């Protein structure tokens, strides 16, 4: 333990607030509209209680499991999130390497700051690719084919967003968060 080092989740959340430009921190920490769903998610997580088991042998704990037949070290995956390069120059490439080192699966966001191919070349790990259904089927087909050629093992099809959420913090920061999407899907 180092003095001043974070010891809980709330303290860890302060690190990016101090290190990142406000616009980037707001993008990562914010939710859509009035952030009602974000608040509900935080409250739901706070409602989870871990019940200790008494007089149980814990000398050989094994958290490993499988997801779609792929063994991972614990029931934790790296969820699809965008624009990792805003937080670190190696962006999703570094995230993929970290997921591989932890023996888990990364789901690459369709709004990644690195291409499907660049993340593929970063390490040898099981990866899934997040995709939305697009009006232009040729874009959707191309992304899926690229992911398949690179050995991504599954498509994480999102059906919850008929359009991008209206993030009020991004509007206040005059952040144009859709510009990187065009780079990613360009052919």
C-alpha cells in the first residue's frame, strides 16, 4: 500500500477525473439525457451484497468459467466502450493486451479508436466485436467480414440503440463524439 493510493472504487474514480481533460472525463463518466439510467445502474450495483461464507475452505478458489465455449479466468469480460485512445495513447490495443494478460475476453467497440485489424495484431486473445444493425447493410456486412477475417469469435449485436444517446455533457463540451466512427468504418 502506498500512501494516497486508492483503496476503493470511489477513490479509483478520482484518478481519471484528475488526469484527463474535462471533455474526455465527461465522455467516459457520463450517460445519455439526464443520466437517469446511469444513476439507476449505480444504485442497483450498490444494492448487491456479498455474503461471506463462514468455515469454508478457500485455499483453492477457482473463478474460471466459459463464455460461448471459451475458457476465461473469471466471469468478467471487457465490455465494449469507445475511444480508449482519449485515455491512453495505445487505446484499445493496450486494452486487448490487458484482457489477454488477464485471460478474459474483450468485446471491441464499433467506435474504437483503432481498427479491427490493429487490435487483432496487438495480441493473440479471444475477442468479440460489437456491432449495431445499420441501415446500410453493406457497412454492417463489411464490419462483420473484417472481424471474421481477423479471427474475432463472436459478434456482440446491439439492439438497444436505434440512435446514439444525447449526452448532455458532450453537448456542453461541444464534443463531436461521432467523428471517430467515420474513421473506423471507412474502407
